[in-house]
C-alpha cells in the first residue's frame, strides 16, 4: 500500500514542480506522437477496439460467446477428423481419440509462424486456431456449451441472468404504463376527459392555481425534458452501435433479443414517463420516478447493477469482440488446409505460412512456391472476386463456417440500423411535444 501511494504522488509532484508547464507540454506531445506515429499504447488500441465493436451489454456478450462456441465446436470436430486421418503420427489407433486430439493441439502450440512480413516478427503457435481450442465443447441442439462442469455452470448462470433482465425490461415498463393508464384521477384522467371532450383544453392552459403548483409543474417539465434527453442520447448511441454490429460476427438470435428488447423498453418507458409524473405531488417523487425508469432500460449494460458481479466490463467486451473478429480473419474454414500431408512426425503436421501480402497459404507439398491460399472465416468480399480492383470500396464481409457461408451485413442488422434511426427522429419529436403537453395538462386552472 505504501508503494502504491508513492507511485500515485510521483506524477502529481512532477506536475507541481513544472511551473512553466514545459514538461507537461512535452508529455502531451510524447503521447500524441506515440499514438499517431508509432501507433502504440493503451489509448491507441482502446480506440481501435471501440471503432470496431459496439458498447457492451449482457445480450451482446452472450451473442459473442455463442458465436465463439459455434466456431469452437466446428473446429473441434475437424480436429477429431484430422486425428483419425493421421492416427499413425499421433500414437496409433489404439490410443483413444481424445488423447490423439490433445497431442495434435499441443503440436499446434509448438509451431512458429511469421505473422508480419515487414517486421519479421514471429509468434509461437497459431492464435487464430488456438483461440477456439481452449476447452472442449458439447452440443445439444441448438445449444453449444463447454464440456467442463465449472464453465458449463457459468454458461447457464449467464443466460439465466440475461433472461431475467430481458423479462424485467419487457414487462416492468409495460406494467407501469398499464397501471398509470388505469388511474381514475390526476393527469391521466384529465387526459382521458379531454380526449372524450368532457373538458376543454382552455381549462388547462396554465401552470397551476398557486405558486407551489406552478413550481411543481415547472420542475416536472424540466425533469421530463432531461429524462427524455438521456433516453434520446441512449437511442443515438444505440444507432451507432447498430452500425458497428453490421460487420461483427455474432449470434443472430441474441442480436435480435438485444435490439428488440432495448427498442421496446425505450418506447414504453418514454410513453410511461409523463403518465407516471402526473401521479406525483412533489418534485422529489418525480426525480425518483425518472431514476427508476432509467434504471430499468439501462439494466442490461455491463456497467449496470445486474451485470456488475459478473466481472465483465465494456472495455473488456470491446477488446474481446475486436479480437474475435481479428482471429476469424485468419482462422481457416477447413483446418485440413494447414495440415502437411507429407508429414513424417507430429511436429511437422501443422504448417502456417503467409505470403508477403499477409495471406495465409495452404500447407501443400509444393511448399513456398504454392499460390493456393486458405479460405478464411471472415474475408473482405473484394478479396474473393477476380474483379477486386472494382470492389475496393465494398465493405461487406464473407462470413463462413464449414457448414454455411453468408455475407455481412445480414438483412436483420441493416433493418435494425434503420429502426434505430426512426426511433432517433421519434425521440426528437417527443422531446418537443411531451414536456409541453405535460405542463399544459398537469394542473387544472
């Protein structure tokens, strides 16, 4: 503890001693050059991850995990097939398949490959494959989960929490809205009476009968506008996240759960806000109501109370999502493309060679002269076409497994981008109309 306190005070003491701010300026420029020119450092990489991955919530985390499990199961099945085909190099057919697979995976961890032709840097193993071989997977259609009991319990707990949060976000705002709409007094009843022409709008065009009522109306209008502004900001962020989700390989099912649940929660919460505010008689209660409703629609955030004890952070999710996409960009669709058919020893089975353009070559007997390249799980569409020069601006991705091939973005992802944009414009109108109507109908003259 003493050492940490000394470290904390060093930078502060140096800044106090720098009266002319010369060293402070040098420090700022040093960080600027480190990021802009050298392209290194925590800030550079964090910004890069955030540019690729959307903000994290529990649904997106599970969607990323589900997609990772899908690839892991596919790759483990292929590892088993290779272990059977090359059993003579892995101990023979008398050795159990699980043991042969383990030996094959360990051999992958011992190889070295040059992943950067310019710098000549080499890495041990082949991370794009090892990423999906950390632990064994099982499948019980349509579920793919870890075989180890401890990881399986975590897998179940994460989904149990997610469905509880989803249920709360779907039901609680709706129940609040329904409960307030059935009120037989207050602003909700006055709104119904005005709609039925039982009373005239002119009876409400005032802030209240006395000074206290006027203050209450003004305070409620301000808090309503502020709360709607927070929701609008959230919708704007979600539109940006939806754009990032267009080209992110993730689970279609959890993508829909995430997007539809949050849209529903935003719309119903927005409609419930003025009705709930009408039922309160003081400003403190209105402030508490706004915090309660905001708590519900932000419940799925990884920084929220419900997900805090999971130990997941938004920065961690962004990094995991970016790494997931990067690993898939070099992970072969068929791992047999990396198997050297002429191998005479287990350590010669795997071969991971890149050409000068960073393309992964097939492990054929031709060796270095081979011009056959591995089909990867995430590729730019332009790189797959003979007309690549005409498609350089094409941002689509070809997304593949051994069972299917599709093009990102998917139709549902594109639809969600437009849906969030419409909701963004809806919130602009709501921010203008709702506070004014609320103040008009809040108190009878």
